[in-house]
C-alpha cells in the first residue's frame, strides 16, 4: 500500500519511520536537503512539493492514504485537496478552523478524514472516546498534556518540540471547556493549577484549545484540556503576549513590515531548540464516570530516543498518526466523512490496535481504575 506523508519535519519523519517497513512510503516537503537526508536515513521515496503554493490533489491521487504533518495554517487546504483527490487522510495539523465545515465535501468524495490524529488532540481523544463508549455519560474528564525538556531550563523552561508557530497559537486561540454541562469560553492560560510529577518536578497546567471535536462528540458534565509546563512558564508567555509579540497583524520596523508572532516563532526555533537536551512527553487523563465513584486514569510518559534521535513529541505524535493510518490501510475504519479519533475508538479492536502499535514502537500507554 502506498502512503504519502506531507511534511518532512519532526513529526512527518516519525510517521515515515513508523510505517516504512509495512508500506511503500513517500515523504513530501519543499526542502531538498531535508528530503535527501530522509531518503538516506529511512530508505523511503521523496517528492519535492511546496504545500504553501502547489496544488496537492494531483500528488495525492496516486496514493492509498495521505498522512498530514504540516503546520495548522495548511490544515484546511490539506483536507480540501484530499477531497478533490478522493483519497483518505489522517492529519495531525493543529488547524484553527472547524474541519466539520468540510464534512459534506468529504462525504461526497467518499473518503475518510481522521483529523487531530496526534498525541493531544489525538490519542487523548481516542482514550476519552473509548471510555465514553462504555458509559452513557461521564461526570468529569480532565486532560493534562505537555512536551517538555527533561529538566527546567532557562529562559522559559521550554524547548521547541514541534511547529513553533503552532506552539504560539496555543496562547492566542479561544478556549472552550464544558462546565456543569454547558460549553463555556475562557482564555488560554486560565485555570492555572500546580502539581508535582516524579521525575519532572514542579509543574503547572492551564487551559488551551485542545478539546475541539470532543465538545461535539462526548457527553460529560465537566471536561477540560490543559497544557503542562514547568512552573512559571505561563507568566512569561503572558508577558510576551501583553507586549504584543503574539500579534498577527503586520507592524512597521524601520521600514520593513513584520508579523510579531512570526518573528517570535523564528526566535523560538533559533534559540529554544536545545538539541543537546532530551525532551519528555507527559500526558495524564482522569475520567470519573457517573456510575459509582471509580476514577479511570491513563498516563503516557515518554522520553526522546537517544538511539534513533527521535524526540518524545516525534514519537508520540508521529507514531499515533501512523497508528491511525494503519487502521485505514487495514480497512478497520468503515465510517466516511470527518471521523475524529474519539469516533474511531468506539470500536474496541481499533482502539486496541492503536495502543498495541504504540507499545511495539516503544510508547507505553498505562491505565488504571481506582474505587472511591
């Protein structure tokens, strides 16, 4: 089966690595040097494509499934082009638009689109969807997740582990949560809480725009998603926001027009990559069903792989995308149209297949149930 991976960055490389032994993988990117390196390292096919400028449907149509790993700003284009090409898509771009707006196009094209197929949103959705399939209603859903350097490092306790511009988008996009059965809007960075995790130390968590399709598809009294960072991070990010460095409107700087947010993203990528420092991915999902007082807890604690060089974010995001791509290749996802991970996970075999594939790739998803 032929798979096209759109984007040769950290996540795209992880997808290709995970699928290369089972499928005929081609990775597409605009950077020739990056493509040559990936070809040499992984033994895969490569294709030079500028997703910002080039039409994608003519390229997509020659493949059985497309795995999207491009920045969020290209997410809607990728889905539209997949509809034109009539090819199934698994995508983990952090797009701002509502992909359900393309439901009719996907259905008319007869394709399956699995959006938000990363770690969170993505694997987090699948876990919530699987638990929800066992209960008529859920009382509380608390999702905490973050990619971090293995230790708290200056200046903001963070290293770039995926698209820098998408990272900054978390601090500007409106946030919706469910409280007392109602969807309410709050600000990114609100809901601040502190907690401690063995092996990481003192952490904080705050609201970000991570629930997305869960708001539509899951019944719960209370539900929220929070980004995890080292303690003190949100205060510094709010300072950058307050002085205008997260603005998306152009400003004049000595006769040159620049977008502050794009400048900050470039500085993040240049100065906060820290290739010598290992990263970790921590996710904790706590779900309280209405029946009884038990609490269901899922955790992921992954570290960058020193042998392959793949970061924890590459592994957890890219390998999750690959896991859903495999479901399509194996004909396990029957639904057409927009089919988020929580819908896919209603099928126990599909959910178990994803978890088992991640385990084989070295990413362990732990679960437990406690009684109150």
